[in-house]
C-alpha cells in the first residue's frame, strides 16, 4: 500500500512538473500549426487532388483533416489540463501562504550573498525605533513588518507582495482557455446551409472526420432576398442577405447580414459565407446537326438533368451565371473589362460520346473593337473547369438567318463537290446568300461570310447530335450561410482577460524587498540595508542607491 501511495504521489508530482507542461505545450503548438496550415474539414476529393493518393491516406489515417476532434489531440489537451491542475493544486497554497505570512528575519549568510547591500557604523547608541521611523518615512506605500531576534532589530519592507497572483492568474487563465476550447469542441458546431431566395432551410451539413453529416437547427431560416455588388473586374464587392428566423412557425427576427456582420439567435451565429445559383430555370435552344436545320427549345433547371428521348443526349446543368466580366482587350493593350453576358455550365452525355463539360454563353462574343465573333463555347474534355478551352463556332446562333445560311452553304458546296476551289466556293456562298437574303443582303455580309466559312470547317467536326445554346433564363441565387455555435467562447474570453491581467502583474508589479538590520554593539550601532527583487534589477538598483543616499543623510545627521 505504501508503494502504491508513493507511486501515486510521484505521478501527481510528475503531472504538475514544468518539463511535462512544456513538452505538452510544444506538441500541441506543432499540432495547432499543422491544423492552421492544413485547411480543416474540406471535401475529401479536394484533399486527394491536392496531396495525391499516398499522402492523402497518410494524413487521413492520422486524422489531420479533422485534427481537433481526433482522440490523440483530445488526449494531449486533457493531459495538459491535468498538468496545469496539478501544478495549481500543489503550488497555489504555498504562494498564498507566502503572501500572507512574511518571515522578517534574514540570516547573515543570505544577506552577504545579496548584490545590493550597504552598511553604516553609527557612533553612540541610537534608538532602533527612531531609525525605523526614518526608514519608514522614506518608503511611502511600502508594507512593513519588524521583529527582534538574537539582539538584532530587523525591519522588512515589501512592495508588490501580491505579484504571485500574476503566476496564479496566468496558469489559471491557460487552464480556463483550454477548458473553453474543450467545451467548444465537444458541444459546439460549425456547419453550412444553402438557402435559395424565397425558400426556407432548417438543417446544416458539415464534415466530421471524413464523412458529411447533417444536423437540424431548432429554427428555420428563410432568405427573403439576396443582393450582390461587383467590382469593375467582375470580382464580388459585397453580398448581402435579408433573412427571417422562423421559430415554431412564427417569424421572430428579420435582419440583413453581410460578411463579418453575423446574425445571432439562440446561441447560434449565422454568417454570410458564400453564394451561388439557387436552381435557376434555364431554356436551351438545340441546334440539330443532322442537316435538317431543325431547332427546338427545351426547359430545365440548374442542378437537374434533362434527357432527350429523340437523340439520347442528356444535359446535366451544374451552374448558371448572369454576369461574366472578361478582359476583351487585345494582347499588349491596357485591360478592358466587359460583361459578356449570361452563361450556363452543363455536362453533355450521349451514346458513343465521351462526357464533356461545357460552358455555353447566351450572347455572341464581341471583341474590344466591336466586331461580332459569333457564338462560342468553353469546352473541358477532362471535366475540370481549369482545362476549359475556347471554341468559337463562327455563327451567331442568336440570328436564325445565319443558321439557315450555314445549311444553305453546305448544300451548295455539296453540289460543286469535286470542284473545291476558291471560285466554286464563292459561287456556292453566293447561291446560299441568295437563298437566305434574296437581293437584300445585310451590310456586314463580309463578316458573316468569313464566320460562316469558319463554321463550315468546325461545326461538322463536333461529335454531338445537337448543339445546346443558352436561350433564356429565370435567375435565382442561393445564399451560403455558415452557422456556428461556440459555447466555450465566453469561457475563452474570460480566460484571455485573466491572462492579460496576470501578465501585467508579472511584468509590471515586481516584488521588491528591503531589510534594515539594526545591531547595537556597545557604544556604536551597526546598521545594514539589503535588498532584492524578482524583476527589473537595473531600476531597483537605482531605487536602492537613492534610498541609501537619503538614509545616509538621515542617519549621519542623527
């Protein structure tokens, strides 16, 4: 039993040791740096793409993608809290006792080891009480205590005796901050909510470890409206949501939120985090590639897939943007930003077709000089938006006459097959132009002609049975909200305030101690002044020397 008791005592002392606390703090600091540099709770596909399969599985096995919820981080945090508790438990009573009771006397050996010491040899018998009064008079605001022992009259003066509250406060504050962080990790949450304009939502989603989990809120959030302002470059300047909180079927709160100005309700902060398309209705005009000049309008919506029973093609609409600001200046010229109109992103699939990601623009591209370059697409064969490549179709598909001219030109080109020279091509184009425009061709027929030739060389090479182009839309945004509950935040703030106070006490309230030792020796009186401090030795040395000078005047005058 004694051995087990001794073991527990040694374990408790070890837990409260400074060396263990430093090691735990260093390990937690390194882990926190990793958790700060490595973004937490992102999509697993993003981690896989960023680090590759090998390091992805290494980091995942260590729990680095959700590090603050891992068992090892929580264990380290618990050991550090236990270590601080043991340290406070063992040392606070000693510090309080030392601050309450001061030992007045100090032996000669200790006095001789002090750097600051001065002595007087006074002639004649001088009353110790008189010397003590003069000593007290020169030290305004100090605390005094006197005692007599072994023929010596000792006066001890202290200033800043409560400095140990600084150490107690700092250690207690760190413990409080850690407890607050633990409370937040265990009982708090931070999740995302997407609310389309005019609709309500009551659940959030967040990544826990490597899985996405959901949580229902005790209230509903309705997005009444969403507004966004842009810089001239097209970057978002400010986005604002007007939200209504509905609790038990009643509207209890309506307010606007913007970035860094959250809404607070029932302990939950609602932040404006992002925005996107909220399921806009879009219409496509399908241009058939079978030579029939056929077009038709189909309707679908963002985040939906439309299947065509006629051609077997499917369109998975993934995004819509009402604005697209691009630099339309030529290379080497000053940048010239212009809104080139709405666009829609979709993935086109079909029989014997490789899925392709496409970004289709509603308007034809007009360059910085005002020249119409025709309709165009951005195509990614990999499905990654980073790999988009521009594909100019040549034709302005918003103009039905150009689609007709294109087909008429192909027909007349087939009639002169075998005579594919410049003259025969020109003749075929004149016939096509007469079929479409008659005797009244448009003024820009030369531009139309060059673009039609471009289209004849490109469009037949597309492997799709139809070309889907954005025709119309009814746009709606969703507001991306982040809902967070941090029950330990106030605890952390309290701990932080105590930490600041404790540090101020430690750095700006040093404990300064002075002893005046009066020792009568027959016809003379020996007086010794010694002092020490725990901080700012240089300033205290000056104070000590000034005091010695003043006391020297008082004592020698007596």
